[in-house]
């Protein structure tokens, strides 16, 4: 007698993948300290919702070291959501976080050295959509001159309502500082 069992493991979520190269903390530290360049900008408003305020929105800056570049490429390869590009805790700690200083989403990073940087923020937008919901039907009957029903039809009865919801969009860009003392403006 021969018995065979097959096991199938369902994937719960994306598989985490890390860059193969080692993180160089000296390179990251050098880019984030003792420079004279400034990186400043605004988080762009969506045209449909110009009244949204971006006061306090968090903007994160990462130095583009070779480790980060490898992470970025891993992130771009994940088109179908099967993998999740991850950074080591040490690499992730080499970032600068700032908050927008006004309702228009203005932010600034100081004391940077020349090099490439990756900026990202999560933009939350309140949105409204008008919708219709069928709440019943109306029945109409047509009679002839003898009082006999000759036609009948039903029509849906709709009620309009407004649906309010929030979206969250990851906005990101790569920026390059080419010289000391430079001020680079960016729009996220």
C-alpha cells in the first residue's frame, strides 16, 4: 500500500526581501551631516481638493547610498505585490524626518552634503463622492376605458447621498544636490 500526502502553503502576504550588500553607515552619516546644502520644497496639493491642509505632514529623507540604491531597485521590481523590499533597522535609522511648517506643505532639510537623496511622504486627502442608492420601487398600472389593467411597469426610487472618505497616497521622488551651499527646490 502506498500513501502520499501533498501540502500546499498559502502565501499570507508579500515575502520580505533585503538588499544583498552591506550597509555603509559611514557613507550615510557623511551625507546627512556637516554639509551646507539645503533641500526645500512643498507637498503638491491635489487640484480637486485645494482646501486640504498639509500642516504637520511628515516628509522623510534617505541618503542614496549603494545599499539604499539596491533597496530602491528591489522596490521597483515588485510589480505584483509578491515581495516587500525591506531595509535593515540600522539602514532605516539613517534618515531625517521633518514636518510641513505650514498649511501649504512647505518643508526644509538643512546641513546636507552633495549627493542623491530619496524623499517620501504619505498624502492623506479627504474626498467626497455623490452617489445614488435604490430605496424602493414604484409600480404604475395603465387602464383602458373599461377599467381593465392593460399595462404595468415598475420604476426604481433612488435617494442621493454623499460618501466622505480618505485616501492615502505615497508620494516619492529622487533629488540630487550637486554642490556645497546649494539650495534645491522640490515639489512632492
